[in-house]
């Protein structure tokens, strides 16, 4: 019988501020592995106890004060934690592990890129593009390693990944230059976008709605910023992919929702 495994990714926008809804997710969906982004806490005061209580005893943290931060919380053993500095400034935006079956999980928080899609007037946009170029270099050299790449990519690449393609063409996260570079990242290792594998475009598959919306569900101005990609050998073992949309209405919500892929290895 195949081993089933479920992996969840969620930009939590402060794990300490939203520990209650993280617990709600873990009790309700019970993923085997949770990849968090934007934890916004140094490792020393990460709220590890709740996770341990629910069986997530394998914990790999890469945090920093106030900003960014990623973590992998797992019920199953993980090994060899890596931290790539794709931002080239020490920001905590990646953590990676290996499972017992040899599959690697790379958890990434790509920079948002500021408000103006022009690196000459907005250095943050340039940092985002450079971050993705460094990811392409890494991805191109992977050499057929079975790998899952997941997290908040901060880009909605397809027309159907945003509520209005025309209105968002000049908005950071859906600009042509970002979509082109993410396309090159995907092509660099023939990554399978598992969300679109199970829910082909133009199916609605948003993972983020702005806090600015008075009623996020009524206006439904969503974007698909959170992704789970994998090498083809791993994608062949995937059995389902879903987004947990009700989480956007939970108490003190993140503006992102969890995404979950199930596997039969």
C-alpha cells in the first residue's frame, strides 16, 4: 500500500498573531507537513508548543525579527535543512528539507516587489526580479532531484489567476515582466504547477484577497499568488490539490489562504 502524505503551504502573515487559526487549520485539515511563510518571528520565540501538542514534532525554523520568515512543521521526519539566500541580503525567505523517501521540499517567500513595476524608481521591484533570477540558476542545476517547490511566489502568472487581467497588467504581481520571469523559472526544471494540473485554467483558484476589500467574497478580487510546483516524478504521485478558501473568513485572517496537495508515494 502506498504511503499517503499531505503538504500544506500558507502565508500566515504573523504566526504569533494568528496562532489560533493555524491550530484551526491543523485540527480541521491535519496535513502531515505545513510550510509557513511570513512568520514574522525570530526562532527563539516561535510558538512551537501548539505544533508539538498536535504532533508536529519535526520543526525547521528560519525566522527574523518583525519581517519575512519561513518554517516547516512536520509530523514525519525531515532532514538536511537548507537556507538559500536568494535575496542576497540575509533575509529569511527560504527553508528546505529532505523527506525519508528522498523528496526535497523547498519553502519560499518571494518578495512582494513594492508598488511600482519599474526597478529604476522602485528598488524593491528589482530585488524581486533578481531573487527570481537566482532561483532560476538554482533550479536549472537541480539534476533530476525529486523536489517540491512551494510557498508565496507573489506572482499570479495566468490571465485566469487574477480577477481582471486587463486591470492588473500594470499591477505588481501580474505584470508581463513578472509573468515572463516566472515562466522561465517553471521552464528551467520543467516544473509541474500542481494547482493548474488538477484545476486547469480558466478555473477560479485564487489564494489571496486584499485586506482593503470591505467584503472580500462579494467583490472577489482575488489573485493566485501561492503555488506548489514539483518535478514530474513527484507530480505523478499527487492525488489531489485544494485551496482552503473559508480560511479567509476565519478570526483575524491572513490575506492568503492555505493550499494543500495530497500524495500517494
